[in-house]
C-alpha cells in the first residue's frame, strides 16, 4: 500500500514540476505586478495558461494529500 502511494506521489511531483516549468513567466517589476493583477481581475487569462494554472493547482493539492497520507502511514 505504501509503495503504491509513493509511486503516485512521485507521479504528482513530476507533474507539478512540469506544469510549473511550462507556464509563461510573469513580467518583473512594479508594472508587471500591476498588469498581472489587472489581467487576473478582469479575466484575460485564457487558453493554455488557464489550463496549466488549473493543472498546477490540481497537482499541488494531490501532492499535499499524498504527502499527508504517506506521513500518517509511515508514522
């Protein structure tokens, strides 16, 4: 059981790394922070960036869940 969860945990960690690396970079500096906030507020985030953002959130949540489950099982 622990081995199966470890394998799933590794898959989620690799997926999280890949989705974070595939996302486009945000603009640096104060103007980038203002523009990024405006784009998020007004909903101009579409297409591949939106998909990668959702996948990153999903992989992060599943990574945390498997981390907690592994910690409880190994304890």
